[in-house]
């Protein structure tokens, strides 16, 4: 059955939704829009919807990639055009297309870009010094609890591909490894770098990448 | 993030406070709007599952000049954030303080939420007592089933709405506008509208034993008694074509269609069964249209057909069949809140099962036939056992049965009968089913005598007796197929005090709130000893409110009329003593009186 691939933005208070809540919100929006979802068999039929690299609570996003399995094909352009009937205001569909079958979205993602806007005062030099210091290291170990509860050392330095400060809008741009092979969350890095309270940071995902023939390309 | 967003982010569950759900209403805040906060004195998950909220919210917001927003009790983490930062509690829609409202409307669903009402006022910087509030403060009103005994909150509320709120709430807001929003004038005029109770216009005196000596209006032109309001035409009444769709998983997350109001069964313990009389049904056409609209507008995957006793709907079979047919393709399921113990229920279940297997719960209420006759619960052992046999052979393995402890005249024999029922059902399961997966949940709650019922004069059972009854069942139901759920009798004790309380309890609530008591409905916060200390410090004996009362005594809620005659309640109480049954009044009127007087010909 055909899959609908969507690119969406998550704005405003919707950043507070957990991944599960976002998932349910999308399912109900699609139902309201009358999109013919394909359902699993059994007593509790559920649709097949997946997100690339689920966002942590609190994060805004310019780049949500979603796959939805359909019972029959639809015209994605038409759905995008009338989306305001059915989606919460802060969830905006940007693009849509039909794809044949769903590769596992999560497996494809290798990297994400984030912009972290700082809602607190801190001198530019101080921030830049800290960033330089970090980037000049060969490795930077953090303690990480594994799923099984063991504590491991993890080197996050190689996971950070870009890290810059932008004085103009008092924000930090970062490009980080994402996915099942190597994964680093923006707030984990921020915590290593600074002791800013989380609630003073506006984190926004700006891009997701996959790799094709050794090159990084946009996921959507 | 702005300061409020920061604490929303830091809270345990941000989606309780963020607002912005689909079908939320926003309006530009200009000076002309009448601003109304619908306040639910419990957390978001509970409040958003309450049908009355969705009805009133949309009804008010469909009026151009009214803006209704929502506010819930903040959970304790949010309460702390607000206090630490000196911020006011806020509405979900525009994050406004309740002090910016014209009205705050509380819904009273259970007595143990009363301290949460005071906490909401406190976190908004609004004085608890009505007489301490000024013209700049919002008017504080309340409605809902607990409002049938408004007295424990009479000094806190400016106004109560008695009965169904659809028509009267709009009338009140129109009056407010017509009187140029003059709050004093408004209260005086409102007090004359049928269904409105403005406590400050009534004076109560007590005798030496604290019994009520007199209760009367203290102002010319104020009616002595307040009759409830009902909607006569359920097919014409407003029903919301949309409902807010919560982001988080709330208690009931589904489209809800109310199919009728009232109940004819006449169970003697049941307040809802008395105060919501008479029965008024919607037609199947209206129900199907409302279901269709709600599914389109919400995207829900389930429709719940709600009422006090859904299977008593006169055309329930065809209705369910047609709804299932219509919604099968989009995999929308139908759910029924409660089931009757009879073969008809089993027929209906077979239909519903085709799409989705729902959990099965049945209210048996009492273990022995004798006691079921006392409470007029028309269920026999045979009904129970044949129903169980059919549902087990249809493939169900999980059943939950509800009982009450502490009913009038109850003895240990009646409690033991609950165990007997458990074992018999287990034996039936073994006989008819080859599966070995039975989970029989037996749940007991504690009977609390409620105003406007035939048992309103009865005593609350003692804590010691209730404890030993629970302990007996804990032991008796130790079998791997059984699960026993029970209720802390101490919280029912407090519920009982407030259910039949009088005006003197206002000071108890205020003292409790000042001492930080709230969330009494939540086991982790309920502090019985603290409550007893509060009563003691005010020299008020809680037992006074739990005692048996004479028919002659003036009850604190006697000025409120549910439409059911006191004489009828007395007759029912007398019949209960002999275990005499009263038939379901669908099969012929039993003369409760609701069709007489101001409600007119309604049955
Ligand atoms: S007046 Fe008669 S039919 Fe109507 S609710 Fe009362 S008992 Fe039932």
C-alpha cells in the first residue's frame, strides 16, 4: 500500500508535546482530514504512522519527517492546501508526496542541525571561548547510563560536527550525529558546555540528514 | 520561553497547562467580551473527561459576546512553581489570571474536591469568602450534582445554579449584560430566576444542638425555595458539534454523545437517579447526527453513548447496529459505559464485540438478595449467573463487579454473600470455559447517604465496621482468579460529612485550605488526621453530620427542590425497611412528583 511522506513544522506550545502525544495528535488530525489510513488487523486496529528521529519534549522543529501508510492513494497537494481545517494551529504541513514503501525512517537519519537560542545574558566571548575549548579537545567523555542500567563512558566530541555561536541572534548552531549508530541530543551537549537552566533555552531542529553514496543529503 | 512557558516546561506534564488543543476557542480580548472561566476543581485529565465542560464551553463560546476559557487545579508541582515565582494561576486559552474574569463557574462533581476550589481562588489572589470580595473581583458561581446541597459552600459562592445548566447559564449572562455588569444588582435580580440560589439572601438559625431551627430569605422579593431547572426538549437542546481534543491521554478520551437524561430504575441510594428525573430521550436520528458531527470534528476513534443507564435507551439495539455500520470503515468503535445484568445486554455486547472488545463492568451493589431489595436494585442472582455464563461462552475472561459496603441494615451475612457470588462465578467460568484466564475484579465502595434520596436520613456506617467488612473480603477473596479493590472508608467519611453538611462547614473548609489541605480525592494527599484536627480546632463534631436524622428535622438542603417529593422519599425509605420493591417507572409511574409543580407535565 502507498505511503504518504510529509514534511512539517512544530511551533509554539506544541513543543511541549511528548512523542506519543504528537503521534496521537497527528493520527487524529489525519482522521479529521478524512485521509484514508491503512489499519492493522485485530481487535484494536491502529494506523501505521512513523516519525523520523522523535523530538524531545520542549524542542521546536522546522523539520519533521513523517510516514503514513494509506489504504488508497491521495493527492498530497490537496491535503496541504486544506490542512487548516484539521491540524492544530502550531503544526504546519510544508510538503507531501506519495512514496512506494516505507524504508525505516529512523534507520536513515544520520545527522541533525539545531539552533539553540539563549534567553539569558551571557557575554559573547565567554560563550565563544567555551565552544573553542570544546572543539579543541580530541575527546570529551561523558558518563551515560545504558538501557540496561550500566554506566558507560561516551566520547561526544566526534559526535559534534559543527558548533558555532551567532552573536546577532544570541544563538548557538550545532550539527550533531543522530540515529541508531551514533546519537547526541542538543541539551546533553549544552549541559556539558554551560550551566544554563534548560528552561532558558529555545531549541529548534532545523534539518535532518541521511547519507547517500557517502554524501549527506536532506532526509525528506 | 516566557515566564509561564518556563514553568509549563518544567512541570511534570506540560500538556496539562499548555492549551492550544484542537477545537479550543480563542477570541481577541477586547473590553466588550463577558469573560467566563469554567473551573474544574481537579486536574486536567479528570476535568477534560467531564461532558458538562464540553457542553458549556461550546455553548458559551458560540455566543459572540461571551468568551469561556478553562482552568483546572494545578498539580502540586505547578502549584509550587506558581508560588515560587509569584505568578497567578492561569486559564489555558489566553493564560489570563482569573481576576480578569467576570465569572468563575465551578463544577461540583464530588465533595472531596471542595478544598481544590479554595486553592484555585487562593492561587488567583481571590478571597475565599464571598463577603470579602469586592466589585472588581469576579463573581464566583457553581453548579453540578453536589450543588443540590449547596450549604457547605454557601459563604464561598456568590451564586449556585441548581439543575441543568444549558438554558440558565445563558439567561444569567444576559441578565448581567442587561444590568450593565453591576454585580450587586445582578445578584439580587438573579436570585429571583428559577433555579438560582444566592446564599447571602438567606438566613439560617440553629438550635442548641446545632440542628437547623429556621431557614428563610432575609430580603423582600427573594423566593423561599429554589426549584431545579431542566431541559424539556432533549432533541432541541444545544449539543456541542465539536469537543476539545486533549493532547494527553485523559481519563475518557473519546467522542461522547449523551443519549438521554434521567433514570427510572429508582435505586434508593442513588442521588443521580433522583435528581436527574425525569427521563428524556433523544431520537436515534439526533444521536446519529451528533455522533457523526463529533467524529468529523474530533478525529476520535471511539464513540461513547452516555447516560445514567445506557442499555435502558428505548431503541438501543437498532441504534448501536446503525452506528456500527456507519463507522465501521473508519474503524471507529462504540463503547457503553455500563451494562445491565440481563440477556438483552448480552445481545448488544455481541454486536459491539465485532469491532472492539471492551472491558465489562456490572453494578451489583449488594451481595444478598435481601439487601438488594432494601436498596431497590432489581437484580437477581439468576440474572447475574446467566449473564456471566453467556459472556464467558462468548469469550470474555475479564469482568468487574461493583458492590457497596455500609448500606442501611447491612450485616456480615450480606458481606459474606459477596464472597459467595465470587466463588459461584468462578465455578461457572470453569464449567463453561476451557480457557484458564479468568480475572474477576470485585470492587467495593463505601455507601455515603446523599441528599434528595430515600436514604438521606440514614446514618453513615462506622469506620470500625467498614474496616472489618473490608478486611473480611480481603481474606475471603484471596484466590488467583480474584482481584479485590476497595476504598478507604476515611475518605468516604469526609465525603459523608460534606454531602449532608450545613453552612457551619464553610469555616472548616477555609481553615483546611489555609492549612494547605487540598486534593482530598487523591490517596497520596488525603490526610484524615489533619482534617480531624481542623474540626476539633473549630469545635465542630463531624459525627454530627453522619448521624441518622428524623423525618421531622429540617435538613440543610430542604430549600432546594429536586422535583421529587419529600413524601415520596419518606415512602421509599419506609418500603426499604421491609425490603419492598418499587418498580421501574418506565413500566408505570410510581408517583415521585417530578411531573407535578413547576416542572410541568414531563412524564
Ligand atoms: S413522575 Fe412518575 S414516571 Fe415521572 S419520574 Fe416520577 S415516578 Fe417516574
